């Protein structure tokens, strides 16, 4: 690619550079692409963290596959049920709330913020954000692994702060009586929901700023979305405490936690944070 990329890294203890503040203040059509790091400060472990209890021998990536579910449905089902219970028990953090405020502010100005997330949680929505695309589905709904019909499953009876001691079998599908219920999420090797991916693609193609928050930028095809912005010369800003697979294409990489950086960034750009 011929584009010359200027990349600056700054620590969260420094002030946000004026160039970034200006981009945020002047943007009218923003895509925010979020990943697991966005929910980390709410207490939801990312996919790169070491696991506990029933799953200590497995990485998250080993569990989030159709093969893992086929080999040991109870192990995978219980992992998702526990994450569902944990997500229900935690709260959106200041990063989620800042994005919601930015979306409201842009709507008031005749612009828009399209929230595109790889997260299967509903913390963006609970903060008040209208999410355009859940690229990897949702952990709160279920479907049959065979016939694909929706399956109603009551919320877990525990709060998710402790890991369940025993694996629990997934219920059988009431429609076909054959298949097992599975979470309505996208597993590795599965296709993303076309509607969500197309909506995200269209938003990036119409955007004047892309902000990438809390994603390792290595899981495809979601990680390729910012490249559509890059092709059009749209400024790209990353917020992440660590370097990611996307850092080298960013115009700015802000090293910090989203719950701290996003509110600071918006405040510096004069975007009101607490109006609801
Ligand atoms: P990952 O778990 O791969 O990466 C989390 C990212 O969040 C890392 O880059 C961390 O540095 C960063 N991070 C941690 N704490 C943060 C904080 N407080 N603020 C900002 N960033 C922080 O998560 P994803 O990139 O979302 O897919 O993973 C993508 C997909 O891979 C997931 O949707 C899931 C996973 O396996 C499937 O299940 C198909």
C-alpha cells in the first residue's frame, strides 16, 4: 500500500494531542469498532486472559468453536452460560457510556456514530448506544445447533461471579427434538451474519472517522474492516493499552484503557458526557 502512515503512541498520563481532539470534534460520521477490551473494565474477561475453574486447561479460542461444542457440549455450553450470567451481573463502564454520549451528540448535530462490535454482550445497549452490528452475534439468545430454530432458554440462576462447579448439559431443541441448544454467537470457522457485516462495511465506507477500541485486531474478517477506511484515507484512531494487529495502519494509537481514554477524549473535544 502506498499510503504513508503516521503513527503516534502516547501514554494515558499525557494529554490527548490536539490533532486527535480536532478529529473527534470535527467528525460527523463516526464508526466505533469495539472488541472485548471495551468490556474489560466492566469485569468481563477478554479472550486472551488465562481461564479459571472448569476451563483452566482451555483457552477461550479453543472453546469458541463448533468442534469443541461437538466434542464436549456441556463444557462449552457451561462456559457460555457462565459468561452470560457474568455479563448480566456487571454494568457498562465509562467507556460504554462515553460512546453512547458521543452517539447522542452526533445525532443532535445531524451526524451519526455507528457502533460495530465483536462483543456478544449487551453492555453497549445497556449504556444507551444503538448498536448497528453485532458481528459475532449475541450471548443472550440461543438456537438449535442442528435445525437452527430459535430456542428459549431461561437466564442462568447464578450470578456469574463464581464459576459453576459442574458442567451442565445444553437443553435439547423443542422444535426438532434432536439438536442441542447453543448460544447465538459466531464461532471460529463460522460465517459472520451477512447483514451485520454488510451494515458495518457500508458504515465504514460512509465514515469520516474510524475509532477502534479494545480489540486485538487479529480475528478476521472483523479485523479487516478498518482497512476499508484506510483505503479511503479516513483517519483511524486506536484506543488500547497494548499494541495490536491493527496498530501499524493507525494514524493515532492511544495507549490506555477505554474507560479512561474515551471520556477524556470526548471532554477535550467538548462533547457532553452525562446528558441522558
Ligand atoms: P481479544 O480478547 O482478542 O483482545 C482484547 C483486546 O483488548 C486486547 O488487545 C487488549 O490489549 C485490549 N484491552 C484489554 N483491556 C482493555 C481496556 N480496559 N481498554 C481497551 N482495551 C483493552 O478481543 P477481541 O479483539 O474482541 O470471537 O477478539 C475478537 C474475537 O476473538 C472475539 O469476538 C471472539 C474472540 O475469540 C469469537 O468468539 C468468534
